[in-house]
């Protein structure tokens, strides 16, 4: 019945037709679908509700970011990086600034270093909190967890607004430091927020961690072997949930992360549940980093006085800089030809690369699991499609 | 009498629809309609209990299961093909004609229908239960045994199918396993 | 449902207990004094009675759609609709106008007739089922002898309607939704009916007013003699509650709609007022199934405390309805959705055995007379499966303790 | 590597359903607290209430002018640095020239397409003349999709007093700096004038040097 009519249902052609069998149901999940986190599309072939084949289709949110960046000045690309992973713009800022600083050999003053760590860890809090809300939404919990997550995220965004002038599109980091100094009382507000965040995490964990339905939905779902993950270039919490000790803050330290005492939580199985739990544990470590950074925050300038804002021309050369973004390894590769514009500008987006293994994770599972797995990868389409 | 005169033609039409319509889903829905009308006939003649049970079991369970099995088995064009084959006509007639003959014979025995249905006594659950488990106890037991056997068989079949679909190792991309 | 009885005194007519029947009585009176024949008086009264039920529950539907949004909003620390009218009280009206003025889209691949029929068939059984529930001592719209059977019989129509909606839309998400809906409803109808069987056995009747009457009185002077306060009743009531959530397609068993997976399930291709009809069907079904649960297990319109005889009985029914429906909303605001195989396993391996076990327990209770012997036999009998379930859960289903290591280097 | 069990991981024995009940407790708590705890209910009822705007808040740019005349007092010199640095290239500037083609150091046309602008604030950052700042006004919806979102000089020019209400600290600092610069310029000019005068007085009979200084 389905097969007889299903062919005629295809409004959009399937790019990858998958197995050719009339008894299978081909569903185009997205680009307009409630839980594709934007405009992501998966061509799914179902046997009943079991996934037989899944082909991701990227590019519905492609904005030509890399090519645009080659046509504008170095500084002008900074606000564009906000829009990559719009949940955590400040990490993106940092990764880009880091790459340009490497290229131009700029020094970052102490205070700016601390400020960057504080902002990056706050961003990690935002991302992981929102993640917990989103994945519950993907599982069909009517937005309660999401609203709690956003309630707390809002407080951090308020702080971002006070500091950078915008809640999400921060455009705050500059080559050789940060744009402006802290407003009065900002650091005190952050430490108050950090103190209040622990109880909130307790509350979220109480809501999620022991929930039998959540356990049944996430445990044993979407795990891959360590080898597959490493070969697939997966990074971030998704890799660490499988037990691979790979956190760029530790293995290739940047900024001043060496000065802080924090640990890298590692899971064992790498299923969706571990991915959730790893993020919760990481948030607690982030809180530790934040406390230390706030206590040590020195006085001084926030930007390298040598740094030029206008007519910035890094020397001819090439640089790749990476940071541990909340979603994984976020890298920028720049080639300079000595002019005000980069010759080549390339991003290594963690969401995109983490997403490439989605078919391997979903095969043989239910349609409902696909949504959970997609949620557990934690993608932002702005970064996937760029 | 009047309700019957309205209901019976409708029933016949619905039954014809169930037989004649080419798309299996339409046929199944017409079958459900015919069964529902049968229930209404029971209600109209005052057999409330039988009517409601008929509705619950045949419309609520049997028709739904037929529809569901249509959904999951996907017969494709087989039904239309069967319809075209002359042998199916013969088989169909061979099945229906004796039934029809029996019906005609039964109807001819009672040449005139009673004017009104006898007043049915208010049926208490207790009396119903008593009748079921005393006079008709063997029948109930037999049906129970049969159903249990069927259920166990179904469970075994399901388990076998389940096991065979799970012995297969984790599938690699692009090589869908058989189902 | 006899014709108009002129001997009804004004006092009886105006008593709060009889308020819900006022429209019926007034219409009967009016027709009688206009000199209408008896059958017309009866039919007029019945139409008025049906109108009361439909009116009450359509108002309830409108209110519930608002209350649900407000409650969920509060659970989620939001305010909820508060722009249309005082505290958003006109929001249902605004929604209704919006739904009515929206374009009615029928997909080209749809079977237009079945596509049209499905939303109607969703609403009709819910309204029919609402007709047999006893809302108060004096307010039983249609006191059928076989009320319970009637309720389940018309309830089964919903499955066909959902199937029609899913199939006739000619689209894939509705199709998946219909498949899920049918398998879910067929599976959960069984525990629903089985858990009601115990009540039928103990009360010895299929008539819903009769079942309520059987639950009157108080144990030890203060515990209401509701079925839920017996061991088998509690057990069956729990099964019934869970199964009714599934039967009403509510979270966490809202797989047929499964928003995050299959968009809106069987309603994906509907718009405008047909879409609103699905919601009406869902909410009316929710009222009906909660009302049945109240009738079977929570003593129907019986007062929860002794000495409250002066309060009209229908107030108790509706208070209980509010509590039960609030619990549905609360659950909806908390739980994620289960997966289809988990749903089926839960129904067949947990709920149906539990429901089956309540039947002999109810029988023992019935013949032991509910005294100490009844408690002594049925409590262990019903505790066994819970213990077995807990052991099985912990041994087989519950995950091993997850240990997370911390890399220091 | 030190191994540690997560404190909230599940024990070996648990009653099925306990986790669900805990979740219900959390939502019930949140529901009740939303009635009396302010931090649970963060919604701002927008048209009636407004969230306070932080001094750093930035929306679309505006051009600052001194004094009361938006044309004469405009600080912008049409140097086009912002036009070059603008990431989405939403600024369009035409330099005003007199009849002879000499620059008047002011814009003839200064358009910002706010439907393209992404509020990054880079124009304000790079402006060497303290002319362009980010505005705090955010209620700019219009039914004119093209004209209503293309801000010209008339809509962009805002007074220095307005800037002072938006960001008092920055405005004071800028005003002080500009004042100092002005004083310095004045002083330089005065010195120049004095020098010139002195030279004039000194070399009064020689008109050729006067021409050099002009």
C-alpha cells in the first residue's frame, strides 16, 4: 500500500536513492521538520520504523561565509564568526582571534586572557545547558527542560549584553585582546551566577538523570567504537563520552588553560546518555574554571597596544589555530598574502564533522532514535552549513 | 420493521462495496461499515448486548486489525490481479453460493417476520455470567484453550522473527539487511 | 427518560442538585404547556439534555485548551496566554476564529472524502461516550443498562478515524502516525477494558450509575468506599490511568502525534477547522476517559468526605475531573516520550498481566466480602507482580551504574 | 587517570518509577515557585514593561553632531573608513564637494541599509572622528520594506546630547577628549596665528612670504 503510492508522494527528488526495494518507505526528514535543529535534511529509508539507510543532506543554510571572508578585512569577519554557531558566539570569536594572533604574532594581555577564559566557559555553560533542553525537546518532553535551560541561559546572556552589547552576536574578541573592559560590577555578577549555577544543575539532573523514560530512550543508543569516532574526526563531548581523552584545553593548551585546575570527564560507552552526562560533568568543571579565573582576574589593559584596528595587515604566512569549543574542536585556518584581506579562510566546524557519522549511528534503530541521536550530536546549522 | 428496511439495503451496499472495490483499504473500510450496520441492526431489534459487543469486537478490533495488516503487509497490486483472474470468481462463487442457499432456506422457513421483537429482559451481568459458565461452560473452555494456543503460537512466531532479525551483525552503511 | 412528569415540584426543580437538568425540564415544561404530544415532549427534553452535555463539555474544551496552556506555561516558568481578555480568558475564542478563518488545505494526493470524514469521526464517539456518564445523582444524560459496554464500543471508532486521517492524507508522516496510533490503541484498549472488568465483577452491573451507587458510603466512617481504596481497585485504577493516558494519546504516550519525530502524525496534512476538530476530539476524549475512570474507581459523583451531602453531587464529579486532568497536564509538562517498542512492551508485558491479575483479585474480594480476609489475600497477590517487576527491572532493564572517569592529565 | 563514580549515577537497586516521580516533583516545584519567586519568572511583559538597556547595548549606528545644527555640526568627514570596514557593506557614502570639486569634508549622501546591517559596531570602533555610534533604539519596525529601512542622513543624524543620554560615560570621555583636542587645535592655531602675526609684523614689507603661509 505504502510502496504503491510512495513514489508519487516524493515532492522533492531523493538525492541518494538508497536501497531499491518497494517495501521500504522513503521519508525526507527535513529541511522543514520540528527537530532537525534548523534546516537539516535526512533522506531516511525506513523498514517499518527501522532505519535502513540515512543520507544527510547539507547546505540549506549555506551562507558563503568562507568566501565572503576572503573579500573583506580581517576584522570584518569577526561578526560573521558570531553567526557560525550562534549558541556560542564567543568561542567562535576566540578561535578566530587566536588564528589571527598566531598569524600576526600578537600578544594577548593577561586580563584579556582571563576574560576570554571566563567568556568561553560561560559559553560552554550556555551551550551544554541549552543542549540538555534541546535533547529533551527532541524526546518529546513538552519544553519544560528547555524552558528551565533557557531561563538560566538568559541570565548569562544578560551578562553578555552588559559586556559586549549584544546577547548573542557578541563580536567581542579583537586581535590581541578584547574590545572593551568589564563594566562595573560585572565580575561580581558572574561570580554570583557561578554560585547559583550549581543548584540549577542539581535541579536539571534531578529532572533528567534518573528519569526512566529518558534512560530507556538514550542508553545504548547511538554508540560507536572509539576507532570509528577517531577515524571520523569526531571531537568534543561526543568523543569524550566514548572514553577518548581528547580535550584541546589539555592536549594542545591555548590561552591560559594550563593555569587552571580542572578535569576532563570521560564516559565509557559513548551512547546518547553518556553524551548528556558528560556535558553535565563538563559544566561542573567549567564552574570550577570560572571560580578560579574570577578569583585570579588581574588588572591591566584588555588589548595589546600594538594591535591595529584600522588597516590591519598580518605578515605573509599561514596559521591554523584551534580551541576546544563547546561542541568540539573548532579551528580556523588562515593564509595571509600580506594584504588587509585573508587569501584563504577556512573553518573546521565541529558540528559538521561530528554530524558526518550520523548514518553509522542510526542504522538499525528506530525513527524516534534518529531524532535523539541527532540531538545528542548537538549541532547548530549555522556552523554545519556555514 | 422500518429500521430494518432502511438498514438492510445499506448493509448490502456496504458489503458489495467491500467485495467490489479495488483498493483494499476502501474495501476494508466498507467491511467495517457493513459490520457496524450489522451492530445497528442488532440494536434496532433490541439485542443491545450483542449489538454493542458486535460493534466493539468487529468494528473496533477485527476491522482495525484488517486495516492494520493492510498497512504493514503492503499487498501491492496483488488484489487487483486476483480480481482479474477468472479462477478467483469460481472460487468465490463456490464459497458464497452454499451460504446464500442456506440463508434462503432459513428465510423461507419463517415466511413472516414477527410484528415486534420480543421485549428483551434486562440483562444483568450476573445472569450473563451464570449462563456462560454453567450451560455453556464447555464452549467457553474450548474457546479459551483455542485462544491461548493461538496466542502462544503467535508469541513464538514473533519471537522467532525477532530473533532472526537480531542475529544479523551490525549493518554497515549502504548495505541494508533483509527484514 | 419518561415523558414530562407534571408532579415535579418547583423545589425539586430548583434544587442545586438538579441544576444541570434545568434545560431539559424547562424545555419539557414549555412543550407540555404548549400542548405538544408526549413523544415530542420526550424528544425535546432529550435534545435539551444532550445540548446541556455538549454545551458543558464544549465550554470545558475551550477552557481546557486555555488551562492547559496556562498550566504548562507555569510549569515551564512562563506566563502563558494573557493578551486576549482578562488573564487570556478569550484566548479560546481567538483560537477558534483563527482556526475558522484559516485555509482548509486538502493535499492533491489525499482522498478528499475520507480526509473530511476522519475529523468528524474523531469527535462523534467522544461526544457519544460523554452521553452515558453519570455526572451527578440526578444527572445521567442517558442511563443505559449497558453503559460501560457502550462506552468502550463507541470508543473503538476513534481508531478507525485515526487510520482514515493517516491514510487519506496521502502522505508519509500521517501514514506512520496512523500505524503507530492503531498499534498503540489496540494494545492499550486491552488493559483498559481488563482493568474495568474487576469493577464490573464487584458491582455486578454494566450500568455506570449502578457502579457509582455501589461505591457509596464510608469505611470506618471517613474513608470513602471507592474502588480505588481497595487493593485490587488501586491496582486496576493505576493500570486504567496509564492505559487511559495512552488511549487519549497524551504525553508520554503521544506517539501518534509524535511532534519531534513525525511532525504531527495523522494530523500533519490537516489545517483550519478540521485541525481544530482533532483537538476537540482529543480533549473531549480526555474528558470522557477521565470521567469513566472517575466513575469506575474514584466514586463518580460521591463526596470524598462524610457530612457533605448538601453539596450538589455534580460538583464532586467535576472537581475530580479537574484533579485528574491536571495530573495529565502535569505529566505532559514533565515526561519525555517513550519509543514505540518500549510502549508496546510496556503494554503487553506489564499492563496486561497486571490487569489480568486484578480480575481474580476482584473475584476473591467480591466473594470474601472485602473484609480482612480480602485484604489478606489480595494484597500479597497484587504485591507479587510489583516485586517481580522491580526485581526484573533492576536485574534486566535497569542500566548498570555508569561510571565516569576523569582524566587528570 | 583517576576513576570516580558520578555522585548521581544510579545505584544498583532502584524502584521503577522513582526517577519519574522525582521529575514530577521538580516540575511541581517550578510551577508553584513561578507564583512567588521572581527568579523563576523571568518574562518581561514587553510593551508594558521593558528590560533596562545596558550602556553597551548596540543596535543600529547613528551619526553624531555637535550643537544644534545637524548639518553644520556633523562630525563625519566622509572619510569612508567605516564604509570599507563594514562587514556586510551596508554603508554608502558620497563625499560632498564644492563647485570646484574640492572636498568639503562632509558627506553629501550617507546611507545605511539597516535591513543589511548586522549591528556589529565595527563602524563605531574604527571611526577616527567620534562620529558614528551605535544606537540603543530597537523599535524600528516598518511596513515599508525598502524605503523604511534605508536610513539617510536625516534619520541618522542625532545630537551629542542624545549620545550622552545613551552612554553618559563614553560621551563625557569623548566630549572631554574633543574639548582637549579643540583646545589644543585652538592653541596650535593661536600659536600659528601668533607666529604668523609675528612673522607678518617682522616681514611686513615682503609680500612673498605671506603668500607662502596662505
